[in-house]
């Protein structure tokens, strides 16, 4: 019964959502993606469900929206608005967070075939590295210590993980992706510096370096790929800080400024392109961070869900987050885009 009601609501949202209203003040829909991976890709096995959309679903998303709105680079919409130039009734900007290499391999060919612009938010210090972000490191560590044959489970350096994941002592198989995602959410009680330090010690204790954890490869874009994308004229780049640090009160002022300002400088030096947009890691920001972003960028995006209007603050723009589990068919996708479900 609940499933039937949900489907009815989805159909209603798909037919009547804001994407169908072409009258009134201009509005902007910003879609938020992270990884674009085939279902069978080894990297998708332990990735959080909320991080992945398959190439087929991405293509379906874009094809579905073509009937309702006009695709436009985020930077162009912001510039038009600031210059009081005409805006389409409904515009859509595509964004990708973190700078994953699969954006180049799987997303870009789709964007190119449809001539749809996009913005990729880069973590400047991670570009071209074999290391990956701490949630992926944590997921792979969980995989190792959850193996029934593991001899690492009682290491002192894993006490913090046992506290986050006490259920593992009762499990006889690897945790599923939802469980791993829940553990990652619990780990956010720590600062980024703390969790990275804990992971460094844990990985050393089990004798495996972060860069060697299967199935890590070149997860993050390199500068050659970035410049190929830039040369296409379809893809622009924004800053996502230097190290993907959450901009919380726990960050010292000097570090906060460095993360926001230096990332922009590095990307501009490496690409010879202007970086005018910023993305807050995990959606977190303080008043001080917001002020610094305002001084250095023309726009910034959050993780707050919703649509934007001509009156929206250019430095706290809302987005609609998408992942495979909630958007794998046109009705579910449009219901999600509507912001109602």
C-alpha cells in the first residue's frame, strides 16, 4: 500500500512539479552529481549509494529534462542575472562534486554528445593523486576488518572503528553499502584532520597503504584530463577547497582562508581559466567561510535542496542531489527534481 501511494505521489510530482511551470520569474534548477559509474564497476561496490548514478541514468536524466527547460552553465546564468540580461523561464545547470575521474570517462561523452555544459568542482590538492577521500578509505578499511578471516580486528588502532561499528562482531559477511554509508555518517563526528589521522594509523597497523587498498586506482581526475575537458568549451571548473575540509568552526582561520583561496589559485594556474564558482564540502560553512567565499567567487553552491530564483543569494545556491536509487526511471527522476519527494 505504501509503495502504491508513493508511486502515485511520484506521478503527480512528475506531472505538476516546478519543471512544468514556464510562467513567472525565471528559475534555476541545479543538479548535483558525484560519481558516474556502471553498476558492474568495481569502484561502485563499496561506494555510498548516494554518490553514484550510472551512465545510462545520467543520459536518461538529461534527455528527460530537454522537454522542459534550457541547459545552461551555472556561471552563465549567474553572469546574466548580475548584468540584468534575459534569462530563460527555466534553466538547469549540471554540477559534479569532487573531481572524480569517472566524470571524464563516463559523464563527459554523454555531455558532449548532447552539447550540455557542466561545472566540475575540484579538490585541488587531490588532483592526479592515487589517494582518495576519507569516506572511500574508511569503506575499504571496513571491508578488510570485516573479513571473517581477518587477523587485524583486535588492533588497538582500530578501537575507534569498533566504537563506530560495534555490529561487526556479530556479522559473518561483509556489510552492505547502506551499512557502510551509516558508518561513514557516524564518522563525521570527527574533524577531517582527526579521521584522516585515525585512518593513517589503522592502515599502517594492518600493513596496507591507502593508495594500495583494492579497488583504488586513479580515482581522481589528473591535470591532462582536466585540460582536455576545459578545451572542449563545455566543462568549466569550480573550487571545492584544497583538501575537501568541511568548513566548520573547528577549522583555524588561516586554514579556512587557505582552503578557499589557494584552491582557486592552483586551478587557475593549471588551466589558464577563470574559477568563479565554489562548492562547500559536505555543505558546511560558517559565517567566516561564507564571507571569504563572497570575496573570492561570484557564486557558490550548497547541498541544501531546492530551486533558485532571481532573488536567490548567489553564494548559497540550492541544488537537487541525485543518485541511482532514487532516480533510475523518468518518473522517479522528475519527482526528485520537483523537490516534492
